C-alpha cells in the first residue's frame, strides 16, 4: 500500500511539473496587453512571421555606429535597462530590446519555437533600420535566443551573459529523479547550435551564480568556436552582474568591432 501511495504521489508530482513547466520557465510572461513605458528610446511594434506583435523599445544608433539587439532573461523587463541605453547612447551605439511573445505588451504565449521566431523577427526589423553592425546580446534565458539568432542571421558579434549549455541540462540537474528528457517542452539546446555561431563571442558569467552555474556557461564556451573570450566576475552571482564594469566591458567589445 505504501509503495502504491508513493508511486501515485511521484506520478502526480511529475504530471504537475509537466503541466506547469512553461509557467516555471517564463515567470515574466503576462496576459496584460499594456506595454511597458520605458524611460528610454521609442516604443515600437514588431510583427513576427507567425502573426504575433512584439512590443519593443528602440534607441537609434548614430550613423556608422553599431546597434545592440538585447534578449532579456525570463523574468526581466525592458524598463530595467535605461542605464544601459544611456551608456550606449553616449558612445553613439543603438539598442533594441524586445518583450517576448506573451510578455507585457506582446501578443501570444511563450515557447521555445516562439521565442526563436521573435529573435529572428527582431533582428530583421533592426537590420532594416540601420546600416551599422548588429551585436546580439542575450542574458540568461535570452542567451539561447541570441545563439539561435546569430547562427541564422549575419550578426557581427555575440555577447552571452550567464549563458547555459542547455535548459535541458539545467533541468536535469535540478530534478534528478524526474525523466526530464522525456517531459521537457523547451530544451533550448544551445549546445547543439553554438558551433554554427562563427562570429566573435564574448561570454560573461558570475562565479557565484546559483541559478545558472558557471560550469554550465563554461561548458558552452568550451565547445564554441574561435574567436571567443570569457570574463568571469568573481564577486557576482546571477542577478547582480550589471554594473559599470560590465557595461564598460560590453562597450569595449562592441567598439573593437568598429
């Protein structure tokens, strides 16, 4: 009887995790249609090939200067990055940041195929509005979107902040007693895509990151092709990376391309 109860409890827990996995993976998603009103840039709308409308904020680059296409983490907001937009603007660098499908101001519901489509649509929108270089920047969950975008579009370079080998590997480590590989809907296999990213790559990771361990980011870095560079911030974790040092490192990387 006890074994049957334990089996029932296990199956129920697995079932609940399966059903709720996208709620867990995309905590920043919102069914509220109101877009964020960021304090920087211009609010724009981007149409995707599958009919969704993405809210985004855009700060145009000066002539001949690069633009950064920024893919956020899974619980982040466009409005949190006025400091980045201002720092880039001081150097003439543009910035486009999107709200993924299902996130505030954007239609649809988030999924891996959907976010990959969003990334390509954002790149194409930006490429139609600038003649300068486009640097793809992805943070945390957004690193997977950045990797896929760079392998399918002519980005000039890629910056990956708190990147993971795959969401699948992270989930397997977090839920070792679950058949994760059979249940996961959105594995985000950057490990299978990074080899096709030939552009210069800058990896940034916090040594104390407890959400995406440095070992995961380092594993992705190790299988990436040259040219590549990795910066490890010893005193930082997952949510405290952004400071003047990191902004400066990104700006120097972007400007070195010019």
